[in-house]
């Protein structure tokens, strides 16, 4: 393969991947506009996000099997076409139920794009250039969740919410044409006749689908205080456990879980799970922090994340070059340490910091995550045979997406629970016999006493003190969440030693 063709192939698969990842977050900032336009309630509107995530998560583990069943090029073209057509239908929806249905279809089309794109890139580039291939892939995976809210907010404010879907259409058409002319299936992956494992297919669809709904709706429904959450969690757990045993017993599984016997590949998945848990958790927490405590609007809160995305774009190609000159494990270790330091910086935030402080922490994280993603994926797939690459990228993709969903769900819950905890603890000090409370009350009363008198002045002062208590307890909750993320990052650093560094010129192998 000549140099120009591999870059054309890279462009053909990175474009739709970037669109697909952006669409996982682009709707979030447009929900109010969608609700108003389609006369929908909050819960109905949030299903436009959940429906996409659920169908997306279901397809990812099936991608390798579907590629073998239909032929990878044929399935990739179908997926991009379905994603593009459903984007038009989403933008044209005239009711919330129609929009939710079309978002399910869009998720089905988009779910395959990440693992297939990753597989094609790893085959188009030689092993020595895996780092650069993964840097290209990482543009979509890492930059998409960051640019999505900013892009969605700008389009919605300046045009309308319909255009967050319509902008996919021209890029989707270009991608379809490029795939048609430049992508070819390798000889070992021509369309093959395979039996349809209806049992395994049903188990993974129900298990992953219900799990995604539980993670997305859990905090809103107070987790296991809700009978529906308990029921869905139980069904999901049973289906996933039975699926694992069922797949391990078959000679032609939908998802070959035996690849996790490869210690290096399994270790890479574990590191990736924690890294994306922390990344998606921080992407959730930072906008909430600046909105709730610093008074930023939606656009400014999105702009807090944007510099980190730019830093990631710079860091990834640089990391691709570094792992060609240095041990990829050393680059990965540096990336994990830098990312850990960025989270530690966030744990030191207070209610009076400026934009530059928050944005700088995101820049540091962006640099670190770029140095994590590129060497990690290169190490993960360096021990995988090319004919097994499709299955491996499916496993890698489902771990990444589920870890991100867990990060969002757990961080949301942790933030709410720790805010309640700190509010209770601080509230214990609000009694008339506490000297600090008496001092604060007298200062607050004096501050507002010029226009209120008597009991009215004292009541207003108490209200002011309570507002500060809420603000302080919220701040403590954010710092607790960031400290928790810091500890998680520190825990996975020793796992680097389990990763296998391939010898120069060695052929990829897999442990059986």
C-alpha cells in the first residue's frame, strides 16, 4: 500500500467516526429548544439522548460478527448510509416520539463506525505506525465529546436545533463515496456464511441495552429506590452473565471473549476503562462546576472544555511520533501521570477561581489523555492477529463506551450524595450557641440591615448564610469527586507493567 492511499483510507473512516462521537453529546445543549419546538416534557426529551446511547452500545459488541456476516465494506457503507439518512430524519422530525425513534436508528448506524474504523486503520498502517493510526482515530474518540456541546450550542443559538442533525448529511455523503472507491475487504474477511446465534444475540442486546438505560436514568430515579431500575439492573446482570458463559462455550461466538486471556490486551482494557471513566466524568463535572459555582452560561461552560480538546489534537500526533522513538510504556506512564496531576489540580478549585485556571487544568488533561490513548491502543493491539482485529476492536470499543457511561452515572451520583453529606455536616453548625454562627449572623444582619429591620433583617441574614452553606457544600462535593478520580488514576499506573512491548519487526501474536 502506497503512502497516499493509507491517508485517504484514514480520512474515509475518521470523518464518519468524528460525526458519530459528536452526536453522542451534541444534543445535550439543545434539549430545551427541542422540548419547546416539539412540546415535550423533560423526561421525553432526555430519551433522545438515551435512545441513541442504548442502540449505539448494543451495536458495538456485535460489529465484528456483523462484519464477518455481511462483509466489512458492505456493512460499513450500510452503517454510514443509515447514519446519514437517519440524521436527515431526525432533523425533520415533527414529534418527540418520531425523533426518539429516528435517534434509535441513528445509533444503530453509528455504533459500528468506531470499531470498524479502528480495525481498518490498524490494517492500513504497518505495526511500526500504529501510534500515528491511533492518533488519527483518537481525533474522533477524544475530541468529539468535547467539541459536541460547543458545536451544538452554537448551531442551536444561531440556526435551529434541526441543523445539529442536518450538518451530518454532506459529510456522510462524502464518506460513503470515499468508502465505495477506496476501502476494500482483506482476503481473510470476505463475506462468509455463518449461523446466526439468536440466543447470544438476544442476550447481548437485552443485557447491554438495559445496562445503558440503568446508567442513564439511575440518578434521576434515585437508583435502587426505583422498582424499574432494580428490575432492569437484575435483567441486565443476568443476561450479561449468561451471555459470557454462552459465548465461552461456543466455537463461533458473536464476541470472542477468549481474547481477554491475553494479559496484555486485558490489562490495556482495564487501563482504558479507568481512563475513560475519569475523562467522561470530568467532562460532566467541569461544566457543572463553572455553571453552579462561577455563574457561567452554557456556551462559556462549553468553552472551558474546548482548550483541552485542542491540546489533545496537538498531543496525539506528538505521541504517535514519540512511541516510534521511545518505549510506548514510558510514554503511557507519562500520560497517566500528567492526567492524574490535572485531576489533582481540579480538586484544588475554589469558588473564586477564574476561567484561565479551569481552562489550564483541561489543557493539562488534554495533553495527558493524548499521551494515554495513543500508546495504550498501540500496545493493546500489537499482540492481536489481524484476522482477529475486528473482534478485538469491538471489545475495546464496548469497554470504552460502558466505562464512559459508568463515569457519568457514578460521578453524577457521587456529586449529589456528597453535596447532601456536606450540607448536613455544615448545617449542624447553624445553631444560636455556635460563636462562629453568631458572628456570621451579626455581619450578615449588619450588611442588609439598612433596608430591613427586626425579625425581617434576621430572616434575610439567615437566608444569606444558608445560600453560602449550599454553595460551600457543593464545592466540597466537587472536590471529593475530583479526589476520587485522582485515586482511581493512581491505582491503574502499576498495571502498565503487565503490558507487553512487541520486539521490533515481530509479528503480532495472541495467547490462546
